[in-house]
């Protein structure tokens, strides 16, 4: 999985701690000492997916495009890493003896079905957890984090 | 995910249809018109993982090293694709303000925990299904497959 998924998840959580603010890629990258250009690429992907909105101009930057309750971990994984399953069925049964050339073995092959069933449990788990859930867990487990994050961004020179 | 996972899963299922036989990589590859050398690499990985056993000599080849009830889909995925999670936590929190240099953020980071929880559901699903289950499903859904496979291997010239 693209390491940008980790960056994107943490950046979305950080944006929750500074609500209403528009934050540049440079500032978001500075928080974790990430390369700005490469984080910016991930933030653009989140924007294309409707997770962030991007404001241009001197006060420009990124902010959440919707409530964190409406952003699931799966939304972010798909935005950054694509929607493909880890297991890709190449329909090798098509080359097997007695294969039906009209069959879609991605649907009928029982190996493929079992692998997809596992992917579905994974996706269901990620779809059942939102950025708001993570923020609530952080506030519960590490109560100083929200204030510290706000203060850090407030003190950061542009 | 390595496409060898698909090949390995189907090859293990095929070996169940010709029990007691030792089958060369060349014959197993011919069944799905796969490249022998590359399938052989996957079969060697299954052998190192104790899923297949390899017999050398003129009558040599591969056979299942244990009962298909004892071979889970997860065993095969891990043998071919490795044991790493799809999401790799690089602990970007370590570079964040106020980070604890002694912390293992793979364990304490709530983003990392949520991603790992999803991976666990995926692995649990794969670990709950065996090659014997797949074979039983094939026999139920496609009753001619077992005999056809046996006949095909019997008729195949070395």
C-alpha cells in the first residue's frame, strides 16, 4: 500500500484539530517532517475524491470538504491507493482445459470468491470507521494532543 | 499482491484432485498455460513454507505436504506474498512535535491500530478457509471438475 495513505490519514486527523482553517501542504508536511511535494500529491488526490477542498490564492490551502463523521478510512485508502482488491483474479481458469470462453471467472471461480470475501471484511471494517472516530479516540487516549496540535500550527511561521 | 498467489491456490486445489501423485512444475503449469519457471518459483516457496513437499529424481515433483484441511488460504498468501500487512506504519508520529523517542508508535498510534484491526479481519477470514473447503465447494458446485482434472493429468504427456 502507498505510504501516502498513512500521511493522508494523519493529515485529515490534524485538520480536525484546527477546524475552519485552510492549511497549506507545506504546513501540513512540516508537522511530520514529510516531503511537501509528495504530500501535496496525496492532498490533491484527497481533493479529487471530495475529501478535502482546495482553496487557491495567498490564504489558500486545504480543508476538510465534509464533516469528519462522513469520511471513512476506506474513503481515504481508496482515494490514495485506488479501489483495486489486493488479490487480482487474472482468470487463469480461462486457460484451463474445458474452460468456458464466455464465463466471467472473477464471478464464478471459487478461489476468487473466497479471496474477495476476505477483502470485503477488510473494506467493511475500514468503511465502519471514520476520521471522527479516530479523533474521538485520540481525544480520549491522548487528551493533550488537540491543544498541542492547534498551538503548534498557530506558532508555525508560514 | 503477487499474481503467484492465484497460481499457488489453484495448483494446491489441483493437487487435491490427484491425491498421492507427485506432479512436476511443468505439468502443473501446463494445466493453466502458466510459465513453468515462474510457477516453479511459487511451488518452491510453498515447499519452504511446509505446504508442499518436493521429491527429486526422475519421478520427482510436488505433492501436498499435509492434509488440505490443514492448509488455509492465509498459509498460501503468506508463503507467496510474505507476512507484511498491506498498510505499513512508518511511525510518522515520531517526527511530530512532542514525540516520545522511546514510543513504539506502531502499537500506540490510533491510526495504525485501526488499520491493523482491518487487516486482522482480513487475515482471520483467510485463516478460516482451507484448501479442503475450496475443494468441497468445487465438488458441490462443479461436480465434473474433479474427474476432468484427474483425466487431464492422466492424459498429459510428460
